[in-house]
């Protein structure tokens, strides 16, 4: 009983009211790494907040299983979480105060992250599948996609020390990050893959297979 109460206290954090599960909320099998050191396996849900919904940062929702209580967990009580095939970390860089969730795209010594936001400045992570090791591919292509979604890429040794990846840096930075696979670097340098082809580049890096593009059909 005491352990159950302890878990509830950790998950609920500063929220006094328990969250209800909206009918349209999408859940993924996942894991939450709490700042207390506890690790919680179960179902994880994250959707972009409404404008003005939160005063600071963001939150995810967690439940142990389909029949369990749903708890909101604020970003400042999360070190990282896994949602489906995506591995998502929390950046403490003040630059990302209102969009602290970073999807890990490449988990090498220098890491590649994607930060996705709505044009009004609120975060959006789209789970589109991933590869082994819980390194996700939850990314869009280029700048604005879908309903006003913008994807920005960052690189660095961790999520707190990040540099924005732009088109001018693309060849040099990505060649360095993917130097363990010379055949991939060759495709970057001959411009088979450019900045706007990030998803295809990552697919080729992880699978060794050239992705079939729409204009090749």
C-alpha cells in the first residue's frame, strides 16, 4: 500500500487533480524515467497542448495499463521517456523552455535531435516508427509540414548543449556524425542526400537500403 501511494505521489507531482483520458488520446507502450530515479513501464501519451494550456513547459500522460489511473507528469519531473519506437529526452536549455521535448534521431557521440513545434510555438512530436535501441524516427521533412508543423534539427553531445543544424552545415556536420559508415558519408558528399532528405538519410544509415522516393516511382 505504501509503495502504491509513493508511486502516485511521484507521478502526480504538483498536479492535484487526476487527468481524465480523452477519447481521442493515442497511447503507446513506453517507459518514463522520472527525476526521482524511478522507472515506470506502461502506456505513454503525448499530444501538443492547446495555446495557453500550460504556463510553463509541457507534460506527458502515463498509466500502468489500459485499466489503470491516468496521471499527468510535467516535463520538469522527467529525465526522458520512450513512446512507441521514439526515444525522447528533456532539454533544460532555456532556449527550449516552451518546447523541451527532443526526439533522439541519432544516438552517436554527437547526437542528432528533432524539435517539432506548431507555428504558434507549441511542441508536437509525431510518432512515425523507428529502429532498434529505441532510437526513433519521429520526424518531419524540411521545415513546415502538415497542419503548420515545423521541424528543426539540432546536434550536440547532450540535449542541454545544442547547436542548430542548418543547410550550410549539413554536409560537414552529418558527415562527421555518420563517419562510422563511409558509404553513407559518400552519399552525403555527392549530394544524394541534402538537408531536406533527412528522413531518407537516416533510413539509409540505419538499414543500408536506399529509400524509394516518390519521384522514383
